[in-house]
């Protein structure tokens, strides 16, 4: 819970939240209680009312949080450099971006790629109609000559394809199951109603959750609350199942499993974002705020293996961007304009410093039938594809 008072939303947003809360209450009354995962899914994705479905201004300084592509174009330019190297190995290829935010990353990547390495198609998989409209407008403004290559999808491609999947801050917004360990064993965190207010409750874990926690080997006699995504494999298979040749890049805040379930992290990683304030109250005006959880990158690696993909690289965002030539990009952009230089330096600090995004955000590359030449890795001993320069400075796969 936050130790500060959150600002009140405007009345029109409160009205939307009340409508969403009515939907949630109806489902709780019909079932007695609902798993926290169902509450989170409704709060984020209920058609027309959820946080990502209601047309709220989410991104940037006037929204609730800022993602790396919104800070400037350095992040996307580095991704374009990585994309260019992979594209040289693939030949004709497509890009699929999952959850494209404002559309700025797509526009900046298309503008940064050299003409001979442009994708045949740049697909955007977006659940939010509001964000889709915003992406279309922004791309038409920032990258008008590429509009004919960009297409929006309602579902992942059904046809087999070759190329690169990009997912920046997508996994953290997937609905997760919350659980509690203690003297009663494994309990499922649920949401109920008391005097019209939402309250947390704890019920015996269903078999699927019990098996998943048993597999983690977690035990605690003291109350220990955390999260797990029980449907990560199904989600990943749906998104990358038809990618026959290429790589998938996932960028998000998270940890390998040994750090994710540390004993001292006894309240999990759940976070809510409202007006650039991070707090832990998931019941604050549902639908008006973002609800997220850190990513278990070991779970992502396991899900990838089950989908027929290998983990080709895993590192911090800072090392990935530096491996992609961030210093060179910065040098190219540096001009005599002191104000622009200061802005770029601030952007670099936000992207790379440990206290900012540099270490909290991790990058993982999954690959299928991507057999490029390899660079030796002193850390893992397995080597990484030469084309994945973003992982050449620090290979953290041994921590998974």
C-alpha cells in the first residue's frame, strides 16, 4: 500500500471506473469470489472500460508512466541496429510488434533502418482500439513513407512467417495469479466484496496453482505473497507459434527466478501506476490505473523451450543498448546545441543507470532456426549468435 495520498481522478474517469466496478461486482456475486488474476484482467482489459480499453491517456508526462521509446529515439535506434544485423541473416523478413504503445517505437525503428533492410511488413498486434487509433495517427505523422508497410492485427499471424518479434513492456501487463504461502500451505489470493468495497481473501489453491508452486519448491511458515503466470506458455505459443525462422525480443522489468522468489520479497512484485506514482493498492479506482507485476524470466525461458525456441541471449537493458552501439548513436546525435546534448544525456541516464531502467529492465532473445555465427561468451560458455550484438557485452543466461 502507498504511504501517500493519491490524487483523485476527474469525475468522468470516476464514472467509467464505477461502471467497471459494477461489472466486477456482478461477477463476484455470481461466483462468491474471483481469483485476483480475473480481477486484474477485467481491470485492464474489460471492453470499453478496462485501463487498456477505455481510451485513457496512459503514456508520457501527462499519463501514468513513461516507457523507454517515449523518452526519445535512442532506444528505438538501438533496436533498429539490432534488427538490421538480424535482417542481414534472414533476408526478406517481417516485424511483429506486440503492444506498440503510442506507436513511436515503430515509427522510429522504420525511420532508422537503412532502406535495404526494411521489413516487407511491419505488423502491430494491439488489443486496445484507442491505442490503435493513436498509433495510426503517430506513424502517419512521423513515418508517412512507411504507412503502406504497417498493418494492424487483431490476433497473431496464422500463417507461418520469418522475421523479428518485438515486445517492450508487454509481459508485465499479463494477468497473473497471486498466491500466499504460510501455515495453511498454498492459498490462492481472491477478490471479494465487503460493504460494496473490494477486499482480498485467501482460498485453498486449485490443483493447477498447487502443482505450479510445488514445482517451484517454495515453502514458508510465515506469510509469503507472490505471483505466477499460469498461462505464459499458452500466451507465448499463441504469439510466436507461427514464427518459423527468426528471433523474438522481450524487454521488461523482471528477474531470474532465484531473485524473483527471494525470501525477503515477501509481498511479491505487484505494482500499480497512476500519474507517475507507483503504489500497491490494486483497488484504487479500477480501470483508471495500470496494474503490473515483474516478469519471471526463467519462466519465459521455460515457456520458450516448450514452444520450440531457444534462449539466444539474456542481459540487462543497459548492456543490451551499449552492445547495440548506444555510445556511437549518442556521438552521432551530439551537436553544438547544448540544450539538445543535455536532453540526450538525460535520456541515456534514464535508459542505462541502475537506479533507472538500466538494470531493472532485462532483455531476452528467443530464437528458432536462427543459426548465425557465434561469438564466444566467457560467462556462459555457450556462445551467442554474432548477429545479436546486443548480448555481446554481458551474457546472463547462467542466472536463469
